[in-house]
């Protein structure tokens, strides 16, 4: 009646983010020169999770301009471990 159905996607996204925080889950973006093998991706997620004390959902992005190494983004923090750095 009050035409608030358009707000549902934002409400759902916020709820999912808050629920993940409560469960100790964090989304991490990793940029690498070439996509990691599944086992390598799992190892990276585990290492990052151990370092920050949370469970990690890893999102991989490939950027051919990186010669090697990786750039990790956890929330608003960026850890640049690329060869250029």
C-alpha cells in the first residue's frame, strides 16, 4: 500500500551482510595475474582467514597487467603483494 517494495533488494542485501558479520564470514577480493587453481584458491582463503580470524569467501579477479603476486582487498583494507610493489 505504501509502495515500499522497491526497498526490498536493499533490505535483503543489508540483512545478508549483517548475518555474515554475525557468523564471522568476510568477503575477500583477490586480484592475480592468472586465475588460481581451485586448491590454490582454497589455500589463499585459509591463510587470509587465519590472519584475520574469520571465515573467508574468496572472489578472484584476473588482471594481466600484474606480473605476479596478488592484491588482496578485505573490506576497505588493501594489501598489495604484487611484483610491481
